[in-house]
C-alpha cells in the first residue's frame, strides 16, 4: 500500500513541477521576449502591442489560475485517498 501512495504523490508532484517549468521557464519569457521585440521593431504601434500584450497576459494569467486550481484539486484528492488508506489500515490493525 505504501508504494502506491508514494507513486500517486510523485506523479502529481512531477506534473506540478513540469507545469511550473514550462509556464514560468518557457512560456512567460517567450511572451515577454516576443512583445519586447515587436515593440522595438514597430515603435509607432505601441498602443496596439500594449493591447495585444494585455490580452495575452490576461490569458496567460487565467491559464495559470486554471492550472493552479487543477493541481489543488488533485492534491486534495490525494489527501482524501491517503486518509482513507490510513483509516482502513488502522481499522485492520485494531
């Protein structure tokens, strides 16, 4: 029973770490870089790039919130399964 519990936690932790890596380490710098380059190449279209950047940032923030909520729900599910396993182990032992 212990190995199964550890496997669930490790899989959830790996998913969370990979999501944070790709979100914070790849997507966010890529978006910032693209908008910085566009503002440099087209300096007179600042309001357009500002609007596109605002919408893009909002979408990125919403995606981050969805990912965070999803990971929180999975963590709660793991805690529930862990509590159920502990209760069944305690009742079997006692």
